[in-house]
C-alpha cells in the first residue's frame, strides 16, 4: 500500500464523519466509498521479476501502441485506467543518467498525441553494458500528479519501484535496436512481471 492512499482515505473518512455529524449519516457515505476506493487505487502488490536479458513493463495496463518513432527507437505505450495499479517500476537494471520533466497538456492518455504533448517525466537508465532504455511517465486527463522518487546517479534494479502516477495515465518505453519486442498492441501487462522485450540473440525465459 502506497502511503498516499492511507492519507487520502483518512482525510475522506474525516470529511464523511463531519458530514454525518452535521447533517445526517447518509451524507457521509459517499466519502466512505471514496476512502475505500483510494485504498484500492493505491495498492502496491509484490511482483515476481523475470530473470535474464529482458525489459519488463514499467506499468500495469494495456499496450495501446508500438511504433518506431525513428529508425533507432521503438516506442511501446501502455495506458493505465483508474482501476490499474499505478506504481511504476524500472524496465531494466542500471544507473539513471537523465531525468527530465516536461510541462504540457492533459489530453486523454490513450490518445497518440499524449506521448508528445502531455505533461511527463522522462528517465534514462543505462545498463552495465552501456545500453540505454528510456521511459516516460505521462499525465492524462485525470492524472495531474507524477511522482518520481529516483534521481540522477541512482542505481535501480529491474522491476524496482521508482514512482507512481495518480489516477489514469500512460507510460511509454523507448527501446533501441538491441531489443526484440515481446508484446503486441492490445496485450495486458503487469509492472515488473510482464516481459516487454528480450535482448536479440538471447533465449531469456521466466
């Protein structure tokens, strides 16, 4: 459970109790329902991380796009609805070499334009062999708060928790020519446990 969920839930329970006391108990019920939803939304289940030369999904959700934005990078876009786990994880192990926050719009995160126009935080992870993997946490129509808990120079493990996006959102992963994409548009993926790509020439398994 992410601590934010507990704080929000306690706040909503307090408001519900006040509404019930000042008016009638029934007026507190919507706030209690929202408190329960916050606890559900901010859940943070443990995941079994695959081994081998693989890149894992940084987010729970649905693969909505796989595109070659340029000859050297393939973008895998994952859309998170409000019922998905919103804790984000590093797709690969390595050292964080860049972190860039970009202000922008709050378009519906499932739209293609969200990748380039929405507010987002982009991190670059350099693996021990020098391979770079880039991923972006992208705000959506409802999501207005991106949390990234790592900084430049930090070392992360594959599947390690790095932050979250509050409410519906999108995460893009940019993979170079060293990778063979292992998912298709429409696939459901889970952060830390679903394999997005395998290093070419490898025979990685779970």
